[in-house]
C-alpha cells in the first residue's frame, strides 16, 4: 500500500513542522516529521493494525 496525503493534510503537516521549529527547535521539527513518516510507513505496511472502534472505523 502507498501512503498519499490530501494537499490540505500535507499543508497541515508543513505548518505543524514550521510551528515546532519556530517554538521549539529544528531538531524537534525533524523528529516530528520522522515520527509521522515512521507511523505512515507502519500503517501502509500493516493496514489492518489495531481494532475497529465504532461503525467499522
């Protein structure tokens, strides 16, 4: 499975990283993006991970 982001979600990710860099540090922004990529990769590799909560979600 391939991960793709809606353009608005991609903008949100960029804005969040910019905020973390401005309010924290470049290292914090880098860790934020790295964590996002790690989780996105995990979800792409194991799309059925976890348990459905309600209404099949």
